[in-house]
C-alpha cells in the first residue's frame, strides 16, 4: 500500500515517476512508525522493508 495524492492517482494518465507531496510522505512515515511500534501483523513486514530492527 502506498499513499498517493489524488493528482498522482488518476489512473494511467495520472501515475508518473514523481515524488509525493512532503505531507503525504510524512503521513506514511508516521503510520509506519506507529505500526512498527505496535503488535500489528504488518509490523514485521515494515521492519524488513524499512531496515528497522
């Protein structure tokens, strides 16, 4: 699952190789940090994907 702004997520005409808005990146980081600190089933996957131990 990846956060994307509405402009970037408009189907084939809207998905380009560009960075997300910084606010969306911050939301993704906050969500991942919360899940890594919890006992959520996604915890182990996020830790592997982000290099956290």
